[in-house]
C-alpha cells in the first residue's frame, strides 16, 4: 500500500486500497467499542495532542475527532467559533494563527474554515516551518471534507456488504455549495462499475471540476432535476441540505426558498414508496427538514449509523497518521 499523506486535505489523496484498509481498521475499532473495551485503545496515542480549530459551526465532526483523540489517550486544545474567540476577531490572518499554534507542538491540527483552500494554506505554513504536525481538513468552505468522505464510504461499504460493483449512487440536494458530495464523488470515482445520478435544481448542480474528474475516470453519470425520477433506480441515496450560509446571490436564495416551501427535495413516505427495498439513505447531517422524521423508522435510513461511523473511521485515521510519530 502507498504511504498515507502527511496532511489530509482532499479525498483524492486516498487510493481504494488505503480507504478499504481504513474501513477494515474501523470495523475492528467498532467491535472494541461495542463490546465495552474502549480502554484497550487508551494507550495508543497517549501523550500526543490534537488542536481543533473551527471557524465554522460543527457538531459531528468536532465531537467525533475530539472523542477519537480522547479514546486513544490524546490531549486536546479546542476553539469552537474561532472567528469570535480567537485572535482572528482582532484581525489576525490564518497563516499567523497556524504559525503560532504549530509552535506549541500539537501532533494533529484539525481545521474547519469558511474559505476553500484554507487547509492547504495551513499545510504550507506547517511544511515551510518543517513542523511535524498533521493538518486535517475538517471542511474548507465549499471545497472539501475528506474525513467525511471516508466515513461516508465506510457506511456504503458496510451497507453493501463490502461490494461496490454495479451500484448506482444518487446524490441530491445542494450539490454546488455542499462539500461532502464533492469529496465523496471523488472517492467513488475510483471505483469502476459505479454510476452516479446528481439530482439538484439547476442553480445547485454539481460543479464542473467534479464532472471533469468523473470523465477522467470514465464514470458514467447523469444530471437530473426531478428526484422522483431518480429514486427508483438508486442503490444508495445520499441526501444533503441547502447550504444557505454559502449562497450569496439573492435570486438563487429566493429560488431556493421556493423549492424549500414546495418540499420538492424532501424525503418522506411518498419518496420511500418508490425506492428499492435494498436502498440505503445517507445524509452527512445536520438535516433541516429535507428528510422527514418518519423516514427514521425505515430500515433503509442509515444516516445515524453513518454519523456514528465518523468516530470509528476518525480513530482509524488518527492511528494511521500518527503511527510513525509514536
Ligand atoms: C457537513 C459539512 O459541514 O459540510 N456536516 C458534517 O460535517 N457532517 C454537511 C452540512 O453542513 O450540511
């Protein structure tokens, strides 16, 4: 297997072999956790430290990273709302913040930022200073969210009995401003035999760079605006919320509010009734109305398992990244 990257910036850095290796590790970690033996993991990263610096809100990503660190015996320093509670509110730029914090000897620096490319900038600062710190991109604006792609992949792998041949993945919702679909599509593009359907209003369709990536890997995909046409064919349904916080254009915002009012992109009983009995419904969460609560009772809903998988895969990722520094 190739060497894991020093910094986790894009899902594209992971080969299928690396990802499946992490999934296998995550399965073992899940078994340890589920049988109440989590103290077995405590010594694994004892004495190492993690900084979580989040400039955007988060529930799952921050807690699962921090808990992954806790379970393995790491120490952590954390800034939620970094824009308000760190020196950024005084006008400090990202580079200066990273330069300063990297001097305090963290082993891992988990960064969530509003601006696309922020994690890459942080990694450049670290490398320039020749620091032995791993940057993990925990979401950079409408760029990427690679550790989410790992947990999404892990969930699909689990749901489909580790076989990803000949499956059709349907992505729906806000595919333009959401970063999770971008990262997951990049990972799945490395699996020949997968087909993809991107279902979104025209203003929110998946961006050109992702389409180009799929073309390069010769992955067949279709673009659709009517979810009801795509549900019956889908083996995996990956749903997302409208990323209202990223939509600046007033006309698009009004258009989206209308879509929201009509519920065209909602999943409820009528949508469930046309899906395959073997389909799996995923969502990175938070959901804000686009998956109705009645769906939670359906065995095809996998989004809370998916969120839980975030802990296992992030433990596996930390153990792998920090293996050589032990
Ligand atoms: C996603 C994100 O932040 O991109 N959330 C998450 O990390 N699970 C999705 C979203 O906010 O819609």
